[in-house]
C-alpha cells in the first residue's frame, strides 16, 4: 500500500511523518522520531509499557495506528522530562525505588501523569485502578504505589504541609 | 460457603552461587585521567542493582566516592571473563573479583602518591572525600583526581588493578553424595496469611511477612526491593502463573502474553520484612546473595496457609480455584 503523510503534535512540536498505513504510533515514535522512552513490551496491548498520552489520555501506542493521532496531541515521557533534572513524578519513582529493570517505568510514569491530571489526590484504590493495565515484574507494585502517593502529595501541596519529603 | 482464614509458615536456606566445573569471575579496574575509575566486567545487571552494589564495593575498597565509579559491563566481546548473573552469585563472586581488582588499583594509586608526596606508600591514606594524604601530616595532600592525571602525564604510570575470584569445582563424594557447591548460604522464614472463599475457590493473600538473614547488606534499599518484589512473584507462582495449566495436556495453555495469568496491583498483599545481618566469611565485606531466594519461601508459606484455612492440601502449582474446589469436594 502507498505510504501516507500524518501530521500531529509531539511533545509540543508539530511533526510530519511518512508512514505505511497501520504503522503503530509506538513503532513510529521509536523508529522514526527517536522517542525511545516509549517501550515495546508485548506489542499486543497486554503490558502497558508503550503507554503515551493522546490529548492527555493514556493510550497503548502499540495498538494505535499513527493515522488515528493525526491532528492530535501526543505526549511521551520525553515530553514531561525537564531539560535539567526530573519531573516530580520521576523524582518520586526514584526516591521510592519504584523500578528495578525500568522497562515498565515510562508507561507507569505516563499513567501517573494522566491520573494526577484528572485526580490530584487519588486514594489507593484509584492508584491501583490507574496502573492495573501496566505490568511490572520486578517491584511487586508496592514501591510504585508508594511513588505515586508521594508524587500526588507533592504536586497537590499536601506533602509540604505535612512536612513529608 | 464461607471465607476461611489461615496462616502458613515456610523457611528457606539458600545457596549463594553453584558448583559448575569451577566458577570464575574476573574484574579489571583502571583510573581515567579525570580520576574516575572504570570497572570492566561481563556480569549483567538485570535490574536488581548489580551496577550499584558493585560500584559501592569498588568505591569502598579504592577509598573514593561511589559516583567516581563507572561500571562498564555485559559486553562479552570486550569484558573480562564472568560466568554470569545467576544463582544469586554476582554480588558475592563478582564482588570478590572487584574487591581484588580495587585493592591492586589502590596499591598502584598509593605508590604514585607516595612518590608525589615524598612519603612511603604505607603512610598514604584516603580521607573519604576524594583526597590522598600522608597520615599524621594532612597538609601533605593531593586530590585523587589530580593524582590520577599526574600519574599518567607526569609519571607515565597506569593506575589499574586485576581481580579474579574462583570457586573451585567441588567433587561429589560417591559414598555420601556430599559436596560443597556454594559460597555461603542466606536464610529466610516467611509467614503468610490467606483468605479462601469456599464458594469460588479464590484465594486472597492478606499478608506476606518475612525475616531474612542475608549477610552484610551493601545496599539495604536494593535488598528490600528484592524482598518485596520477590514476595509478590512468589505469590504469583503460588496462585497464578503457569504455561501448562493441565500438563501434560496443552489444553488452556496461554498462547501469548495476554493470556498468561498474572496477579496485578489489586492483588497486592501487605508485604513486610525484617533483615538480620550476619556477615559471611567468604563474601566481600561479608555479603551473601539475596536474589532468587526471595520468591521461594512465600510459595510454601501460602500453600500451607491454604491448608490451614480450608484443609485442602495442594501439591502442584499454581493453586488455582479449580484445585481448591475439587479438594473441598473430595473431603
């Protein structure tokens, strides 16, 4: 089939890519646009390691044809990482040891970003629900949940009020 | 029909490393001109934190800060020989090789510092803040970074060390079967609490609490990471994971990742542990291995707790709701 041109916004910049129809956003991000934070895990929507935000909503980029994001706003981990230092969510993952091999971490951070955008002070149940599509085989999830609670506290300001780190 | 609670206990005595036909690991260390130290290895970091703890062992032995260590590993085209990262052996056996290499590199560093500072090598000490100084005369002092550069540009010397650690092959006594395959042994005991739903056969693990004895902890946060992650993985093996649910029949075999049953964060029990440190006599700074063992004792502890809760003894894993319901029916 003939290639098609797709335009979308990636981390605040307009991009234009020439792709085969049905190429996944995940493969285009990694192989054409150099956004390698987005991982390729199962390639069938089962692990969440490819999660990116599309118009602020977490989506599995391995199941998403790139034509479907034409004209939309795509945010990857690169987009929320400051040039210097780390985003508060990344800081919280680091401090809580919320990863070991790190393969799930970009997806976990992106679902956390979406969760906290919608619900700045989520309870434990909401956190568990938010990450339930993202597999981690190293940590046992406890340090990830701790990290998300810590990030929520800090971003909503309650951490400073209670004097927690 | 009821939800029945039970408690189970299990212990593990876990070997660090295995026999093989003799088990060597090697390490090379050299100082760059900027005063950082490169540790060359062939041992993979699988995410457990090997690079971190090896860096700590090298830094401690050399007398430099941990962030001055660069770990260059897992390229088998270029690295010194290592048997690999398995059998919970790496912190211990690779750590020993790294410590030996660091001791040799440190001796080379002290030698050249002695010449620079006009003292004998035995008089030179590191201060833990990146400096070399003459013991008892701290005004005679030079930063390690500057010394490393001078060693190469002024003295034409390398600051380098070689290290090897070898666990010799242990032959099996043909009479008794006795052998000495491991380097040391770590220990743990786990208590699990479960709730069994006798209507559905579902098991909820409520808590996994353990006591560990793992030798000296190089990095307590990483040890805890292994223990918590391992407890969750043990629970996954006990209740969920299998590639052959009706072995030897291939019925209901998962055909891909999406069909492979795993617990998720919603199944997370309370996981806690205390860690006791009894240094081993053979490990660098007294370490033992704490990797694979963390997924071991949770499994029999959970299976024992199920038996305690509902009287069903299942002896093949995973303990699925179907096996529990069949067991309850047979009673």
